[in-house]
C-alpha cells in the first residue's frame, strides 16, 4: 500500500482534496492511504508515509521539508495550484504516485 500525506496550514481545502483523491483511488482500485495534516506535524510523520505534498499556500516550506525527508529517501513536492484550486483529485493522486520510488 502506498501512503500519501498532504501538508497545509489550515486544513479545510486539503481535507476536501484528500476525500476526492480517496474516491478516485477507490474507483481505480488503487491501494493507497491518503491523509492531511498541519505543517507542524510533518517531522513526526516522516517515517510513516511514502510521499509528502504541500498545499500551494505553503510551498515556501518545500526546501526545508525536503532536507528532512532526504534522510528517509522520500520526496516532498508542491501540489499544482490549478489542480489544488479545482480540487482535481485524479491529477493530484497521479502526481503523488509518480513521486513514489
């Protein structure tokens, strides 16, 4: 099972996106766990997920988070602003899966 974690500041939009991503994964038969957390919980979740996506509003954290994720050989990237704004669960799911080694 692949594990994807979305990180953001407030959480409302990201939680909705997680719901849409889960729906797409279920429809496609993809075995995946997807959750969302606040930025402050990133480090404690590093060992538990395969890839980390940041909401566009917190893209400034990418470099810092990637340095920490490198120790676990994991990727951190920013969700495309248009995909985030339109809540395109399919595109964000595909993007996340493409980052997992």
